[in-house]
């Protein structure tokens, strides 16, 4: 007899907050929140912050009174710390299954088919205990015959304490009972816009969607929703991915610490953003065919002219060379820059991405810097990336003489406890 297909989703609880608390045990059971890149919005909340009614992505200035009233501890994003702890968690999870899909920085799917058949809940509890003991990061485990049901089980594991952080939806009756109380919007892959459309048809809970006739699903919705319905009924449609899919576009966009007024200041910011985007492009071994630059003033400032423009350029041949991409981005910026305005935000987008191995077409009319032989370009970019990874002061192809007024300095950033010897935690013995 074949073992029932069983997929587990292991999800770290309030991951960024848990990382901050790991080296600050004094913050346990206290309201803690982590902020976005420019300290503008809430991106991670502890259970205590959620209980205060503070929503995800809410601007900090809108809830300042609530923060002060309840002494909410705020932290600037510390991605070096989060990435390192995530790597440790994912490495440990790989020991529990031969097939793992790292879905995000704090989520991983595991194929437990045939591994935990005797007592899946006990196996899930073992996973939780191991991760907590060896990393200090709390996780919840949801299991089911499909990825969608595993996600749904994880939702229940996090929401109801009596589950002790582990839920298995192998039993059809248990699935039905849960789906009858879970709103459609909580189903994996059903966003707020799509859930609103589904609600208009009188479908409010996951069970309603699971019971929808297949012919009605295919006529009313797309193939993704149809597969989701099949997964809710225990039929696997979304296999585990052995590797993380490459991004289809790379965006680097930031708001400035203070308004910028000159072209040189904006050009330096765009250069920095393009360098970072190109680094991500090379990391997934891709080439970009389209470069887009955008700038805008503050749309909420009623006393100033609102200006928002973007420009894009299709490259003669796909590239991952920082110098070409920066040169192109600066040309685009020059097309849309308007003097006399105070700019609040700028961004760069690399789109129409291709695999570096799959794409072999070369430029028939090379211009500098593409006139450099491809091998030399690749070697130079590889060396630059290795230096940037090894040393904190990154190489950037920009004018370092300019004062970086656009660069936001986080006010509440914790130490890089696990990735920098100078910031390692110290224990004093008395």
C-alpha cells in the first residue's frame, strides 16, 4: 500500500521580530515591530503588536501615539542578520526530508511522504523542537496532501494555541471542519482582489470554494484557481520546486532621507540602485534586455508640484554588466529629470530577463563598454561581486565625492550578531 502524499510547510513565527528577540531576551512578551528599509512602515509584528490592532505595512507616523502609549520597541531592518538565521533554519530543515523547497526567507516546504506516516504530528513537533533548540527561532508546521492544504494547516497551527504549533490535514473530515471556518482570502494564492470577486458569487469560506463544480471554476476563473480548488480537495497540482525560481524582474526603489533637487544627486542614487540590481541579476545568472528608471516628488505635498515620470530603454543585446546598465540608467534619468523640483523617490527596474546560459546572441555593433570581450566583462563583474561580498565598504561605480543626502541611515538597527566579529554578542561574568 502506497503512503499518502504528505507535504509540510514550516513557517517561522514573526520571523524578523524573532531574530531581534534572539539576542534580546528582555523583549520576550513585549510589543516589538520591525520597520521597512527607510523606517517608514511596519513589516513584521510580534503577537503583542498584532493584539494592539496595528496592521502590516501601516506607516509609523500614523500610529505614533499608539507606539508611545504601549512602549512598542521598534527596530530598523537588519537583513544581514535575518539572512544568516534563515540560512541556518533552512539547513536544519533539509535534514528532515530529502526534498525541500525554500519558498521564502522564512518558509520552506518539505515532502514527508513515507517519512512520518506513523505519527506525523509527533514528527512535526520534533521539527519545531529542533529548530527552536538549535537556532532559537520559533516555527509552526502545517501538513496536508497538497501544498495548498499544508499552507492552510500552517494557518491553523499559528492561529490556535491548542494545536501546539502543528496541524495535519490528512483526514478529510478535519479538512472540512477547518475549511468551513477559514475565509477565502486566507487560501494560498487567493489575493484580496480575487477574494472580493469570489465573495460576490456567495463564496465566503474555503469549503465553499472547494465544493464549487469544476465546470463553474473553469468558466469563472483562471487555471491557477482551478488548480487551487483541486488542491483543496487533496489532489496535488503544485509540485515542489527543487530550486528557487529566478525573478522575472528586479526592482530597486527607495525613498530619500531628504528631498533631492539636483541631477547629480539623483544620478548618484540611481547609480547605487543600479549597482545593487545588477548584483542581484548576476547572482541568479541572468541578463536583462530592458532598463527602466523612475523618479517622483511627494504626492502628498499640496504646496509643491507633483511630478512622476519614468523612461525605459531596450538594450541592443541583453547584459549583466554594471557599467552598461549604469550608463543606460543615467541617460534615462537625463530624459525625465526636471530642474527646480524636490524629488522624494527614485527607482530602477531590470526586466525581460533571460538565462545567461540560454542566451547566446551578441551585439553586432558593440559600443563601449560592451566592446570589451564577453569573458573579460564577466570576469571583472565576478571579481567585483566577490570583493563586495568580502568587504563591508562596497565598490560602487559612482562619484563618492558627493554628499549622499539620499542615503537613509537607520536609527534603530540592531547589531549583526552572527555575521560581524566586531558586533558579536558579549557575555559578562560577575
